[in-house]
């Protein structure tokens, strides 16, 4: 008798729990009173499956409105902060202060993100953001070039554009400028900046003896994974702009040189840095650097001719890298600061980059929609929780050099003014918007399933 009472109580509890969860128990369906429990709503940390193109656009608009307000395209006197007309600018002029620098590599990503958001949603404000600021930089550079002809050595507010000293100065902005021409930027002032950047990448950046683009910091003869993005997209876009195969060929050559040293075939991830002569070599799989690497492959595939002999190789590496990343996504949708270290913090900019790249690969037919679509939706929903009401992006690791111990990466600060987060969020939103339009999903048996 006691056993029968216990069973009855357990069955009754199952019916009660299912009812509390919103499931309706139907009598006469069998003896398994727990059947409806699978319909109970899980207590997700991140919204699950709650996404539409319209909701994505709301998030994009918040970011746009914030950036449009805090990144003025104008000059000011560095002493008085009064506005200065370009035609009257001298060595006292600076770019008017805002929250972010218009000439940084991070803003090259942002310009590209704005262009993609415009193309995806049809909202011309986004493209105009990039076109206006890139035209402005072109006008400033043109003015100071003429002024330097009369006053050699005069200080300018656009030194990194006129005289780049690192790939950070050149590649990201250059790629965005080439794309902006198609969106309406004035070629007569933009093309000279592009040519100057390409000349730097092709002829002036330090290289190893085999021609690999390299740096002499933090140690001599160092490869930075970041530099894939700081050079190759510009070269690929230049090939697309001019039709000259030498730019495509150089981009593929550089990719092979980097990947042969820095891609780990055991886990399908890249190490952040490689130093010539270091043996054994510690490997730290920093999330954002892996982001630059996968985004470089996307850029190459976007620009390379279908017949280019290097295209198949890049596509195969994209598939391997995507698989490696997919296996490490956290239950909250983010990826960790060190990808294979679950006790390192969850990081926004890398998560946004992965969401963008994998969504774009789905939309282009390079990755399987059913296999990768759900992880993209989970990632975007995670990223969207980090966009504040006023459009700032939270949880982004600040600018990061290279370290050879775990503490360096574990303890890097995060900050809303880390410029690295904004372009990736725009890119991710744009491509997820496209994905949702092209590949609808449904909730089937409580799970996101792509069609």
C-alpha cells in the first residue's frame, strides 16, 4: 500500500510540474504521466530562438545612432577646439574629438560593417556614414598633400593615412575604402589613399626572409595572426578593383605562409603569435585573433575569382576552422577569450565576428545551413544582449598585444570604448539579417531547426 501511495504521489507531481510549465496533460494517453515535461520551458541565460530580421534591425539601429552621434567628421583647432574648415587647416588642426578614431584599423572594420548593414537592410544611412567619413578623410589628405608641397614636414592630423608605419595603419582602412567607392565615395580623393596603402603593404612592411609579412615586436621576426586581416583583404579587394592577378596571388601566398606556421591541425584553431626560432612554441588560441583569421578567409572567398587556383584551399580551411570554432561555443552563445579555456571570460567582439563569418558562409553556400545556422542564431542572440539601450557594445576585450603566458590573456580588460566591438556587431547583424531572410528557421521539439 505504501508503495502504491508513493507512486501515485510521484505521478501527481509530474502532472503538476507539467501543468505549471504550461504543458497540458491529457488523461487517457497512457501510464507515463511525465510525457508533457519535455514541453517545459528551459531557463535560458540568453534568449533562445527569439529572433526576427526586425529585431536584428532594432539592434543595428541602436549601434548606428550611437556611432553617428559620437564620431564627427570635421576638423578642430587643437588649442581652442573651435571648428576649422579643411581649406584653412594648418598644423594646429586635429580631427575633432569623438569617442573613436576615424583612422584606426578598428574603424576600417566599422566602415565595412556600415556598408554591409546598408546592403542587407536597404537603409542608406549606414552606407552614407562610411561614404561621408571616407570622403572627408580624402579631402583632408588632399589638402595636406598640397600644404606639404609648400611647407615640407608640416604636422598633419592624418599622419597614419599619409605615412603608414604598420599594417594596422593600412590594410583594414584600405579594404573599406575600396568597397566604399562602389557605394558612392568619390574616387578622385579616395583612390590616392588606397594606392598609398597598397604601396606600403606590397613594398614597405617588414618581412621574413621568405617574404612573410612580419613585425619586430614584441620580439624580432614575429608573426601576428591579426596581420592576416590587416593586409590580405586589402590585397584581395585591390585585385578585384584593378583586375590584376598579382594582388590575388600575393594574398594567397601570404595566407599559406601564415597558416603553415600558425594553424593547429589537431584542434583546427590558430595560435595568436609565432616567433622565429622559439622552440618549443607556446600556443594561445586568442579568440579575436582567430576572428581576424576566419574573417580574412571570408574576404578572400568574396573577392577571389572562381577560377583562382588558391580558392579551393581557402574554402577547405574555412570549413576546418568553422568546425573547430563550433565545437567550442559556450552554452550562452559566446566564445571564450582563450577559445579552449572555459574559465577565461566570454568575449563579445570575437563572438560577433564568428556570427558574421559563419552566417555569411551559410548565405554564400560555403557551409551547411542546417548544421551551422542554429549556432549563428545562438551567437547573435548572445551578442545582442551586450548592446546597450544607447548603442554601446559591452564585453569587448581592449587592444591586445602578444603574450606567452595565460595570465596575459585571462586578465585583459573589457571596456565599452574598445573600438574592436562595433564593426563586428554591425557585420554580424547585417549577415544574420540576410540569413533569416534566406533561411527561415522553426522551433521543432523545442529546438532551433534551420530550413
